[in-house]
C-alpha cells in the first residue's frame, strides 16, 4: 500500500507552471470582484477561500472561491441582492449564473476554472448568521493546521474519493466535501491511516471532539464548531462505499483506486429498470436536484404501495433541459392478484368493516393461520409502466413536489430501460445495475 500511495502522490500534486497559471486566474477574478465591492459600503472586504486558499486543490477540478464579507447588520434581502449584483457585474465577461446553497451565490468560468463569488457575514467565531460564515474560519484554521505533507495527503484522499465516486458535497452527490477531506487528514495524518482506520470503523464512531450526540453511521466533528457533525450531509451509501473500498484497498492495493472507474456493461437487470423522463424549465442546479431527489423518493413509495419492490433508485439531469427518475425493480410485472390482510376474527367491529369493504371485489376470502381474515383481490395495474403512467396522470399533486408539477403537466414518458437509451442515461443505468468491483471484493 505504501508503494502505491507513494507512486500516486507524484501525480496528484499540480506542477509549478500549472500552479502559476491557476494563481493568475484566481488573482484576475479577485481583482474584478475587488473593483466592484468598492461601490457597496455594506461590504468590508473579501478573501480567498476553499481548497485554492488552503493549497489542497486538485489540478483537474480546482475551483476558486472568493468570499465577499458583509457587515453583520445588513438585512438578508440586501445580503442576497447585493451579492448577486456583485457576482454578475464582476463576472459579466464570463457567462455568470446563480447557484444556491443556503443563500444564492454566483458562479462563472475563467480559463476553465470555476469561480465562485460567495457572500458571507463578517462575524465572530460561533455567531453564524449564514452557513457560509464558517468558511473563512475554516480557511484560516486549515492554513495554520495543515502541514505541507498533510496538504498532499489531502490531495491523495480527494483523488481516492473521486475515483470511487463519492467526492463532492453537492446535493446530487451527497459525498465527502473538500473540507471533510481536510478534517479527516487533520485527524488521521495520512491516507494510509484513514484506510486502516475506516477498514475497522465502528458504528457511530466519533472523529474529533464533541460533547454532543449524533445519530449518523459515523460522526465527523467540525474542528471550529464542536456542535456540527459534518457527516450529516453524507449519504449512508457513500459512507458504506468508503468503508468497503478502504477494506479492499488494504487487502489488494492497486492504482485502480485512484483512476476513473470503468463500469462493465450489464444487461442482466436492464429489463427491470423503470425510467420516468420529463423536461424542466431551467433553474439553479441545486434547486432542480433537490426537487428531483424528492420526486424520486416519493415515487419509490408509490411503486411499493402498488406492489412493486424497488431495489435501488437514482436520478439524473443534464442541468439544462432533461431529467430522469430511475428505479431498479425486482420485476416490472407482478402477479395480477394479491392478498389483502385484514383483522383477527376476534375483533368484531373491525371484521365487519373489512368484510363490507372487500366482499364485493374479492375473488376469495378466508381465515389464515394467524387468525386473520384475508381477501384475494385483483390489481388494477400489474405492469410497472402502466401503473406509473396512470398514477402520474391522476395523482400528480400526491406524488410530485410542487416545484416540478408544472414541468410534468407539459408531458412525461414512462418506459423500461430495455429500449434505446441516450449515452448519458446508459452510464447512469449501467452504474445502477452493476456491482462495484472495488467495494465488493473478496480474496
């Protein structure tokens, strides 16, 4: 493992020419924002944040965060209005657009580098008015706490997380953020130590110091806020993927854990994948992702209520027009009849109610070995495509978040993945129907 890590480390550190180029881009963006904030007395300054400021950035996807610091007495409405104006005016040559966290911020791209112009309040430690207020404190803390060796270990960890598909705090991913990566290295020192520790991690294990109790599979404490659990934003599946991949990497060290994963094509379960496609009106990626995830969760529940066993589900959107809700079913066709379990025969009133409601539509009624009355009934829809198509036509307000209802009213398609798929959807479906050979490995 040491040898593999040592060889990979040489490849994750940006070259000096690349670092100089990135610094020039960052300084250009900083000057543009600096010129604009002079027009606004509500702002007291700005500073670099994120991985660029801390020296933990990766060459391939190094964003530059510029934090615009507002006086703490500025109202929330002014805070949002002025910050968007500064972002759009300063980045006007670079096609700026709005993104959302707790508050909107502006993103643009200069020379293939994402520039994030993020507002925050200038507050004292712990007196947060917005979630972004912690970020300057994170930056200052890590700049002091991380040694040069640790910064390179952070880069290694980020590459490892990226390759297994769990890097990124955005709602679409719900993975390990750059800051969480830094916190883990700060606690464990090296990637090797993280691999060894997570291979034997225990449920509810706490990383860091806190007097609080949290109900997550693991707990990762923010070093500048002991009441904040960073792991709360990470999905349980992604935590599990890290644990399993650490075990596998320790057993069978390989450079494949640091390279983009190649998923083998699987046709085994394609005919069991249900897809709902619709077009949406363009909006912030963070907003559309949140709505799509809620819709996926809601429709998973409706499928299960209809008798379809949903094994896995996911979603995808191209952030400009098309969205897909995707469900791997145990079977897209279920029995035409099902048994409805009623009350025990001792419960007189409940028995009367159950019998009166079901006797006219039952094919058979009997008492089972658990003393309960059972009714055998026909399903209205036993095919998943027909079931979901009819449900969406008649129950849009029940199954779809309000923010997506107008999009669905303009049209949607329900079909099985065995039909022709676009390239992007093929990749999503492939991942849904394939076994992760680095996580699930046994020698």
